[in-house]
């Protein structure tokens, strides 16, 4: 996501320091990277040694955007080091802080019922940061992206997993099986819209501190609607078959079944009204437009 966020921050006039292990390069080249100071820190051993927070504080940032916090202990460690030192802290969460959808579109104010370690930890981090911020102890904002897509990502497919063969089958007019009635939902977002949300939250800091925002496209897709759209991009009618979950899961690899289960058990469908209102979030991409760009990137990469 930094591939999209860092250039946007530079273009907004921020002086940017990027902290990573320097193991990966941006998904897309951009001249803005020349203006970015690279700082090499491996968070995992630094946290184990209890030095990570102090290393970040020593950089004397005005704002910190934490893209890779996955445990409450990790969040507490960083907050302890940065308390009183920064003007704004942005945490990258996930829409999986919600468990299964109930009233949809889901709003940020609905009670959290997360499941799975990832969602449970992210919900605990969110609750902790909101508590700290709302008591005036720490200037935190939570941004919760949906399923991120865009050039650089193999998109989450219409069967709810990551095997790109589903796209190939739809493009070739082959039959594709979907679980249940194909009416469960996915909620994608383009990585550049996520980057836009972070820059908007920074710019609207006085509204954003102590708040959480969904960062998704304007509307979720059903598996079925998504599959039909993909087939249509290739001039095909979608040949879809619907199988009860217990039958469907036997038709794919165990890791695919697990990914699909995780996605359809959440069936996210999140509202962006609050982000639109408070931080002027204005996504450029619908779910299908975002997936299409991602898929075009992946298809081009196959031909190189
Ligand atoms: N992917 C999704 O669909 C999705 C959806 C919702 C929310 N999210 C959230 O998005 C956030 C980031 O996701 P992402 O997909 O952008 O992650 P990512 O592609 O894995 O990027 C992580 C970044 O952090 C750096 N990094 C990784 N481990 C590190 C370490 N131990 N120490 C220092 N730097 C490290 C990586 O660079 P180096 O490897 O060079 O260190 C990279 O720049 C996470 O908080 C995740 O929960 C993701």
C-alpha cells in the first residue's frame, strides 16, 4: 500500500520517512521516492528488544502511519514511546474488525463481533486506540480497508479466494462453481483509494482523531454479480453452478476453501458515509473498476 500512499504524501507536501526492512521495492515506479528518506528497521526483533518505539520516536515525526501492526502488545509498545511526541497517529486496521454482517451497510458505530485471530487482534487494537484518543491521551485514527486490489495485487476472486484460475475460467466461458447461492458479499477497495483515505485523514486531523473509518469502494459485490461481470469483460455469459458449502469446499484446495470461508463468513458490506462526511473520502473506483485494473495488471504480468 505504501506504493500508492508514499507518492500521495509527497505530492501533498509532506516530508516522508519510510520505515521498512528494505526488502521490497514499490509496485510502481514514481519520482516521489527520490524525496523519501528510507529508514531500515525490522520491527519484529526491534519490538522483542523493546527498542522499536524509541527508534520511531527518535525520528521526531509529526505524524506516524502504522501500516503493519497486528497485535495489541505491538500497538501498546508504540503508543508508550510516542505519547506526547506526535500530532497524529494513523493505524491501518481492517473491515474484519466486524465479524459477520448484521445490519448492512455496516457502520463504524456497530458493535464489534470479530472472529479469527487477525480480526480479533485488529479489533482489540482499534478499541485500545479509540480509548486512548477519546480520553485525550493519544491522537489516534483507525482506517479500515476492505479487500485491497490494484496493480500489484492478484485480486480476491469471485469464488472468494486468491487462485487466479477462476478469472481464466470465466474469461474462457468455462463453468465456475460458487458456494451456496452466490449471494454472499465481498467488499474491495483500490489501493490508491486507501492511500487517498490516509491523506484525507491526515488533512482532516481535527475531525479524525478518536474516530474509525471504513475505507472501501462505494458498494460491495455479491459473488454471483462479480462472476457475471468478469465473464462479461471477456464477452462471455457466466456459466455458474451453485453448490452447498460442504460440497463446494471439496471441489477446491484446502487453502482456497479456507480463504473463501473467511471471506463469506464475514460477507462485508460496509458504509463509507462517515468517511465521506468527516474526512471527505471520495473513492475513484467502484469495486468492479478496481478489480478490473488489478486483473489487467495480472494478465499483462503473465505475458511478460
Ligand atoms: N491486503 C489486504 O487486502 C488488506 C485488507 C485490509 C487491511 N489490510 C491491512 O493493510 C496493512 C498492510 O497491508 P499490506 O498488504 O500493504 O502489507 P504488505 O504489502 O505486506 O506491506 C507491508 C510493508 O511493511 C514492510 N514490513 C513488513 N514487515 C516488516 C517488518 N518486520 N519490519 C519493518 N517493515 C516491515 C514491508 O516492507 P519490507 O518487506 O521491505 O520490510 C512493506 O513495505 C496491514 O495492517 C493489513 O492488516 C490489508
